[in-house]
């Protein structure tokens, strides 16, 4: 018997207020890196939030890493990390090292262990020199790297990134992309308008009007997206 | 809002957050109950100077540079406290009461100046834990306190962005014009922060 795919949606719909953000979505994704593309309002971000257990399906069933986000939200959040587009909204603590360590609070580690892992994560993302700097004084690129450090310090099995390079210049966007795509034993679902980033993933999903329009190799899916945009 | 943690190696920096909170609370209460007389003003000022001197901020002036910065931030509070009392109560009461109020605020400021927010968060959570038997969520309360402290610079930046955007469009400064977009941006930020906290495992 084949193992279940990491992400499986069967007939999933999500209604937000008066809007059907997702409609009848059927998906089975098992690639390590998945790009989610589509126009604004197409349902990409709702899909990302669904995977992270931040919104619940109105209809259908969802399985992420074999878990039901509606019933096993706590377990899901231990195994799934989320990176949002606006790094300011992700920073909770006043200094970089404290902010990364904040992600480890649910694990109830000792203070020394928590600091050690936070320092390691800062080092990995090139932020070791900024460990005691006020988080909100960092540049946009540094803040997004800090958000990544806060996500990866928990050693997540799945990282969901919702437009992580939107606010960044080309150099920082490239750095963030490299970190996301590097194989650290995690799966990645990245919602993005950056088609160069999407091209580097193993699989791409195209959303339009809350439905999945195409799934497959990024080159083919991007070509379909560009053809739709040209119409 | 007094500024936050300053690194240092003095006695207050080395003290655990819980006992430090109690010591400073005791000092604040002590200066608060002093009489409204000249000697009380001197005692209040003396307690503050000693507090900042022993804190060990390493500013080269035995903590007096940090004390001056903190006092400067309180200038409007001092003015609002001092002037009406000077008019209605006379100079002795005005000086003594203003000294007591500012000493209390400055001593309270020593807590956040010498304690990392993480340690403060742990101390508050530990202190509130006995209330859990009454179904009080001490972790949530501690995180709420922390987020409140750390959101201040974000709100200040949002306020500046709103003012800049309005100036760029030639709008004249006004409370109504400022309040609506600021409120919308703040609520949007709160929404995003709530999602980010959930994603980071905060219930």
C-alpha cells in the first residue's frame, strides 16, 4: 500500500464571510517543495492558512502530515511552521535572540537549551552579530531572516511560507529563497508571485477563483498561468 | 513609554526577575507614601540616584546618563504634575509630589531596563501560576503582557507612516484624518500578529 501524501485535500471549501475563498479543492501533494501561484484573491493564502490550521474548511476533509488541522491543531502547530509576508507582524520579542527563543516556548526547554538553539538558528541565518539588537530596528531583509530563524528553530517537518519575499529587495529575496529551498529535512509550501522562485520548486499549483486550475511541473504550470494572464 | 532592556552587569542585572520585581515594588511603595515635604523630595531623588547607580549600566557616569535619558522622556508628565500643584498647593507640595511620582516611574523603569523581556515573561508566568487553580491561563496572560510591551514601537512606526502619507498628499494634520487610518492599520496588525502567534504555538 502506498503511504498517504503529505498534503491531501478532498472536496475542500472555505467560506470567509460572504466569499468562497476555496471551492471544491481536491489535491494530493507529496513533493518536498511546492510552489503555489495565482492572481491576487485566487485562494492561495487561504490554502496556506488551511495547511497551518489557521482557517478551518467549511466543507471537505484536509490532512496535513496525516493530521486533521481542525481536530489536531496543537500537534499540527508543533510540526508545521509558518512564515508570513509581513515580518513586522511576526516579531513578538524585543531582541532577535529572544524572538527566536520565543518559538521554543511550547517545548518547555531549559533556558540554556533554548538560548543554545536560538543562537544556532541565528548563526545559520547569518544573524549572529545581531542577536541582542532590538528586533524592530532590523532592516526588512533582516526581519524576514529573523522570521525564518524563528520558524526553523523548531525543526518543522513542513514550512508554509505566504509570499515571504514580497517586501524584500532582490538580494534579500534571493537569500530568503535560498534558505527556504535548502534541504533541512523539511517540506516547503511557498505561496509566491516570484515565478523564478516557483520555477525552482519540484511541483507547482495554480489557483484561480478559489479552485485549482493546474498541478504539475513548475515550467508547465507557470506557462499555463502566463497564458491565462495574457488573455 | 520608558525604553526597554539595557545590557549591564550590575546587581540589578544579576538579580532574578521575581525578587527584583518585589524589591522595586517595595521601593516604589516606599517613595509613594512619603510626606509632601522638602525632605521627601530629597529622599525620593536619593533613592532613584542610588537605584540607577547600583544598576551598573556601564554608561561611564555611574548610571546617571541613563537616568537623565529616562527623566527627559518623562518631561511632559513632570510638567503636568508640577504646574497645577504649584498653582494650587504651593512650591513645597508641588516639588515633593512631583519628585515622588517621577521617582516611582523611574524606579519601575529599572525593572524593564535591567531585565530581559524573556526573564520578565517567565517571572510573570511563574507568579501567576497559583491562579491556574481558578482556571486562569498564566501563560496567556504573560504573553499578553509581553506583546503589549513590544507592540509599542510598531504602533509608533504605523503612526509615523500615517502622518507621512497624509503629509505627502498635502493633508492638514487633524485627529479624525489621523485616527481612522491609524485604527485600521493597528487592527490589521493585531489580526496578523494574532495569526503569527497561533502559528508559533501560542494558544
